[in-house]
C-alpha cells in the first residue's frame, strides 16, 4: 500500500483472503518478487515488514501464510506481524502452534503475534497503515494497479525505443558509403526519413512519460494538503528516471546522428566534387590534347599567322574549363578547411587541377613564344629571299650591251651600290648567330630552308661581286671609239639556244662558279643562270647538290670510321694479348675482352671487307658501293637494302653495350688504357671510340632521311623510303633489345616469349572484378606508370626504375609486375571519353587494363600490332 516502518522499511500487507491457500506457489512467488522490486534499493536493503491479517481466519491459514513466506520470500525480512484469529479457540491454537512450529518456519527474524490492531499501532504509525488496519493511509487498489501497469508499459516503451535507436545507430555505423551521387542522395534521404520517424517515436514516448507523471502527481496537484505516499514517490522517481534515461538516449542518438548526417553530407559533397572533377578533368585533358596536337610551328609567314589565330582560338576555348577547374579547386580547398573526412582524396585532385591549369597556361605562353620566334624567322627569311629576287632581277635587267661604255658601266655600278646598301637589313650574314637565335624552332625542314636561303644570299652576293669587278674594269678603260657590234644570235633574249633551254637537273651541272660567273659576251647565259636560281625551288636543280653533299659526307665519314675501328682493334684489343702489357691489365678485365669490345671485330670486318681486285685492294666493298653512287645518287638506297642483313650486326653490339660500359667504369682508369691511348696519340679515351658504332648506325638513317627530303616525287624515292624504313627497323630493334635486357624479376625465360614487337611507357588503370571493393577504398584517379613489352606470346607489365650508378648518369631497369598470355586476351580499341585509351582484358573481362598512350598515333600503332598477333593466333588455330 506504500506505508513505511519507523526506520523506512517497506510494508507488505497480506489481507484476509479465504482463497489464499488455493493460490499456486508460482503465482505467489511472482507476486511477492514483483512487490519486493518496487521500492528503491536503499529502502529494500533496510528489510521488509510483513503484516499478516488473519483476525477472522483460522490457525491453519496463519500457518500456511508463514510457511509460504518462509519458503519463498525473495527479499530481506525485518519483522513479521501476525494479527492472530480473534476467536478464542483459534487464538489459543495459534499461541500453541507458533511455539511448536517456529523452528519449522526457518525465519531469522522475529515473528510478532498481535491480538489487535491497537497492538500493531505500537509498532507502526497509523499514517503508514490503511483504514483496514486502523490507519489513515489512503490506498485505492485499482488506481495502484493502473499506475503500476502504466509505469511498466512506459518502461517497456523506453527500452524498445532505446533498442530501436541502438539498432538504427548500428545500421548507420555499418553502412558503406556509396560511390556515386545518386546513391548517396538516396541513402541520405532514406536515413533522414528513418531518423525523422524515430524522433517522432521519441516524442511520443516522452509525452507518454510526462502524462504518466502528471497522473501520479494528480492528488498533490488537486489538494495542497495532500501528500504522496512513499510508494507513490517511488513511482514518481521511477518515471523521472525513465524520462531522464530517455533524454540521455535521445541526446546520445542526436550526437551520433549529427556526426553521421555530417559524414553523409560530406560524402555527397565528395561525390559531387569527384563527379565535377571527372568532367573538368576530361575537358582539361581534351584541351591539353588539343594543345599537344598543336605542334606545328609553320613553314611560312602566312602559315604562322594562321597558327597564331588558331592558338588564340584554343586559348579562348580553354577559358571556360580553366575557370571551372580553378573554381573546383577552390571548392576543394574549402572542403578541406571545413575538416572534410576525405582530405587525402580531395587535396591531390586540387593539386592536379591547378597543375593542369598551370601547364596549359605555361604551354600556351611557350607556344606564343615559339610562334613569335617562328614569325620573326620567316619574316627575316622572306625579306632575305625577296632581296635576292630583287637583286637577281636588277642584274638581269642590266643589259650587257649598255654596260660596254664607261658611262653605262658607271651607271650600272651606281645602281648596284645603291641596292647593296639595303643588304645589311636583309642578309643573314652570320649563320651561327642566326642558328643560336632561333635554335628552339629550327626543325630539319626550316633549317634546310634557311640553309637554302643562306646559300642563295651567298650566291647572289657572289654574283654582285663579280658583276662589280667586271663593271669596274669596263669603267676604268680609257675612253676610245667603239664600233657597235650587233649581239650574237645566241645571246638574243628572244631566241634561246638548245643548250640553254635544256631543263635544269638533266645530267650533272658544272661547278657553282661557272654557273654564276658574269661574262661580257654571254649575257643570256648569266640571265639563264639567275632565272634558274630564282625558280630553283620548282626545278630538279637544287636536290642534286644536296645529294652530292650528302654522299660525299657519307664517303668521307665512312673512311674515318673504318680507320677508327682499325685503331681500336689494333691499338687496344690486340694489345690485351701482348705479353709485355699483361701486368698492366686489371684483374677485373682478365678474360673480358669480348665483354669490353663486344662484336666490334665483326663490325670492322664488314666495313673493311675488300674488293678482290688488285687495283682497288685498299677500298672496302661497302665504301666502293657508296662511291659508285656519286654519279648515280638513286643507287644509294639499293646499297643499304643490299646490306640489310649485314647491318644487323649492330644490334648485337648495342645489346652488349651496357655490360661494356659497366666494365669500363670499373677499369677505365687503369694504366693499361692510358698507355694504349698514349701510343695511339688519341685525344679521346677508349670509351668515346666505343660509342662510334652506335653513332654510326644513327648517322646512316639521318643521311637517308636528308636524301629523302631532297628527292620527293622523283626517281628512286620509293627505294629511299624502303632503305630508311630498314634502318629505322634496325634502330628500333636495337632500342627494343636494349630495353628488354633491363627487365628484372621475371622468373621465366624472356627468349621463350617470341619476338619483341613493341615496347613503351603508358598510363595504366585496372578494373578487376576480383574481391569486394569497400566503400572506404576511395576511387583511384591517379594511374600507374607501366612500361609494356609486347611479344608474340605474352604481354609484360613492368615498372620503370632509374638508378644512379657510381655517380654516372641514370640507368633504367624494368621491374616485372604482371603478364598476360596473348592467347587469352581481348582488346577494346576505343574507350569512351579519351581517344588515346584502349582496353586489354583477360578471362572474360575479369581483369581489365585501361591503357592510355601519349598520342593517338602511338595508340593506333599498338592496336595494329596487337591485332596482328591475335589474327595470327586465330589463323593458326584454324
């Protein structure tokens, strides 16, 4: 009922009830356990006081009650008061029974037998007893049950709500963050809706608790004199505790939700940032690709001005993506300043955006500088060319017959001197200074054009010098009567002799001096030569002199090259077998002659192979064949094509070069080499001469390339192209093999992979379906740098590494990472969004490698080679 003893012990009353003995033990235990759980732990620890009212009952009922309490009371007992039966006989029996059965009850607390309610009042105050026991404590059993039921329901609601919040929190903590904007928005919306529903549940629970608390306190609210019983106060405390627990749960949940909601919002910000980054990066890549493809520097003033307009258009076109990139980078920095959780993902992208913007800006400035230089160059060349044309026209317009008199010669001299005054502002008189000034833009084509104009200037100047000498001689003659002589028929401008009308370039012209020497009797010959030069770029005349120059240079350098090879063989290699010098040879060099010199003797044997005729025994076969090309330049290509197989020996030499260089670095300072160099009187050490074969094979292809430039659309062009392709194939094979021998970490035999078709460095992304990609693993935008080796049987992925070797320049090595059998791969030639990318996939796209080439041309070359391999395998299977 809520009463308390004098020391605050809770009172439990067992009222008179005829069917008490019929209550099952389980129900009795449940009820008593529940009643003992209601008071606070502090009150329960004092001990319970039990009042058993059996005034109208029998001793058997008293005995049954005591027996049950003794056997099943779950709490701490302090006192047991028994209002014994009021009838005389039952009271007597009770007195006797309590003495006889006290030990049977096994109670450690005293049992007080009371005859009346007034005796009970001596132990317990009336204010703590109900009216049935003569007290004043107000107690309504139905209201008590109503309050207790409501409290239990509220406690269950608080528990359920807490479990719901905990479960939702666990789900939030275990949720993987999506990788795209749409899924992130959907997840954020779903979690926000769920959070709203749970907050509604919390509000309902708090409202329920507040209503219950109001109901319990209603008597006090209704009457100020009314006081709540201790049990009612306990109920108030219980409800308040449950409300406090609910409030703490709500605060903890709100704190967790705030963090989670912030993370979801930051995730959405990150996905938007990544999406915008991909779009801006694609636009910037396209912009950079367009700029990279803008490599032409122009071959004329008109072309350069057109390129400058295109560059301006490209710059204007790039303003929008550049502004977007800068804005996105600024947004990324703001996210970082706002303590975004994905700083490690955002910052590299901001750096990348700014780097690309800076690269574009710097490259644009560089392009403008180059085009400005190119424009200045071509304007100078045009001015010089125009000066030459004007000079040629001036010389051609000075009629020879008019210059025979002193007056005519002096007039012509004045005209020439006036014209030569303008030479300084147009002539490119210092070729070295000119080349230094425009070195950054001097392509082989522009250089050839500049050389042509320089030569033209020199020739025109020579023509003026010789004309001046002739005119000065005429002007210096003493004046005397001159009988007019009619011009020779051959010199008439209206009629040209058959000899002078033959097209230039047919047969071999005479020396340059003869071509341009002015004569006093052959005016038409002078005019014809000047006209040939003026239209030289449209005739076959100039290429012949380039051919002659190139072949003469080839012959001269070939002789020097063979002599150098001979000096190395005789002055170094043979000396290693000289007994008198053995003691000077380092131990590391012993028995290593083949490593140091490679197949140099074989190369020397090829170049020094003599013709078997006594008269020409000093001339090698190869050199003789080149000399035969002086009169017939078109035969030069056949010479190289004929020696295609012999020239393969350079590949073996270049493959051994790294071993040779390593041995030289170890032993190059030895006295042996110094002594050999002294005897040979060489200014350079041996390592410089060991580079000669590598330089020579490169020289051949450069000379063939120059020949090809001078012979466009002429006889022998096809063979020159084939010869050049042959030399380039040899150089490519050499280059590829040099890379191949630097592969490390591959456990198999590289020689078993078939022919090495291609090799090169690429950006590589992987997109494998293996395993489960966790959300915390952020998308990798930065590609891997891989060096690929394409064989007929295998594709190797390697990582290029550069290491310094003993203070020398860096040497590259290729660390093996992965390999794909060509018999099981597939290829996707085009990747959406980037025309420089293609895909190689493995095992039905279980492994996908996205490969980005440096240019579209390189990508197409690789695709073509891979397609050939796959087609060949398919045909072999068929």
